[in-house]
């Protein structure tokens, strides 16, 4: 699975994208976020407020119940504040 992180997610995790192999029990976006959060303290911090993060799977905006599979491209976009 290809995953891309933007804005403060990228800064917190320390990378902009990665290729990962997901576990068989990771079947939807919500489970993917939960699993990513267990990878390290940086991931846990990045996804602490997961409810505000926009998720795109294969160029489609989706919710946490959207299914995911190994060959998907997933993008996490947090809200961006500015003036």
C-alpha cells in the first residue's frame, strides 16, 4: 500500500510517503488508522485527532468505513489553518 502524508502529519511522522504491507485484519480506513497509530509514538501523535483528517483512497474522498486493500493508494490530509 502506498501512503502519503501532508502538512503536520508529514512533519510529525517524519516522512511524506511510504510503501507498507498491511495486516490481514486491516480491512477499512478506520482499522488502517488504528494500526498505523500503533507503529510508533510519532504515528500515535499524528493520528491523535484522526477525526479531523481527510482521507483519500485511490483519488476518492472516503470515510473510515471505506474498505482498503494492499494495492490501494491512501492519502491523509489534515485541516490546514492559516490567515
